[in-house]
């Protein structure tokens, strides 16, 4: 089974437009949207959700008021200032935990003399298995402030692999997250190839090199294409020259094209818009990736 991850190092390079177009061109791939912090592949592929699952990760503390003896030990020991004390006026003080500040370390649970603190798993988001016109898709949504997106990415990839095996599909296309952190590493682990979509700007080139270092560290074959290359031909030339000097693989350029935005508004991949120049360029990139 081949797994191709499309990453960029930074957001806004047009990576998702490339993934959606590859999905339309491949026709028989399983799709995995691993950009779980800001998923947007579903906006283009209009999935029909067939399965919805909760993603629970870490723990959060919650005080059972009826058992609390109001000793204040949790307030004194919480290093994250997640415990709130409200003055009860004539009554005794009341202790509560702000779930957005609680880091789930468990100290208060261990030290509470009345064993009055529950410590359930935290609901961090959801993941879905859907059908799209381009094939099955696994995607997810991390709750605001939800942590451990790397673990959620691994769940999305694991499910995509299961679906590919069940339906005997030989290709998984992964829409990777931006940056070089834990979710990106989880997206890259064990893939057949990483396609890095960059843009001809200083920040685009800087973040592209950071991702290239990551792929080299994990011995993952990588290739680069420059999106919206004609907005800054000199910078494009500079990026490509440096790539050649380092013997890294280039798989093409994609022109800036209003048709990309028009396609997004219509909920289509740009290769599904007839006559789109960017669509022609993405087709050429896809052929090189297939090689
Ligand atoms: S440590 Fe336990 S008993 Fe003491 S205030 Fe906190 S929750 Fe209540
Ligand atoms: S679990 Fe840790 S972070 Fe959360 S309230 Fe208790 S001591 Fe504070």
C-alpha cells in the first residue's frame, strides 16, 4: 500500500487544493485529512458522514461538592492555578476546577483527603468515516483547546489503513497539518513519500526547508512543487536552484489561478473545472508523483 502525505511547513500554501485534485485524479484512493486542528478538505469534497466517534485523550479533574470537606489542599497544590475558590459568604468556601486550565496532572486527585475529586477522560474531539465522490475519507475535529492532535492524527491514519485494506485500495492520500510539530511527525511516520507544497515567499521557503529536514531525519522520500510560482518568479528560481544543488526532487510548478478560488466556492477540486491553468499544472505534478 502506498501512502502519500502532502505537507507544506506553513498554512495557506494551497496544499488542500492539491490534495483534493489528487483525490479526483486518483479516483480510487482512501483520503485521510490529518490537518485535525483546522480540517478543510471536507469543504471541497462534501463528505457524507457514515461513522462518528468520540476522541478522548488525557484526563480532567472535577470536584464532587457533596463529598468535599473544603480543606483547600487542591487549591494549594495545583501548579496550574486551575482550582477556583469562591467565597460562600456566611457559608463555607466552595472549591471548583476550571476545566480549561486543568492540565490533568492528577496531583489534586492523589492528595484530596476526602477522595472527592473525579478524574474522567477528557473529550478532546471527534473523528469520522465518510464517503465522498472521490472515495472514502477519514477526518477529524479537535475541540478548541483540545490536546494531543498527534494521537488523533495517528487514529485517522490507522482507520484509513483499515479501510484501504478492507476495500483493497492501494493508495492513501494524506492531507498533512502545517508546521513541524507532533501532528506533522504523526502524519509523516512510515509514509511512502512526502510531497511538499511551498509558495515563492521567504516564509514559504523557510518553512519548506524545516519540513525537508524533518523528512530527511525520518528517511522519507520527499519532492517539492512550488504553488503560485508566477507571483514571484525570482524566488521560485531561487528555491528550485537550491533544491537542485542539494539533489532534491522537483515535481513541478503550479500557476496562480483565480479558478482555484472559484473551484473552492463551488465545492470542487480545481482539476474538476474545465480549462483551469492551475488544474493542468496539478495534473502534471500528479503524473510526476505517480512516476
Ligand atoms: S482537596 Fe478535596 S476535600 Fe479538600 S477542598 Fe479540594 S476537593 Fe475539597
Ligand atoms: S489535575 Fe492537576 S492541573 Fe488539574 S486541577 Fe488537579 S492539580 Fe490542577
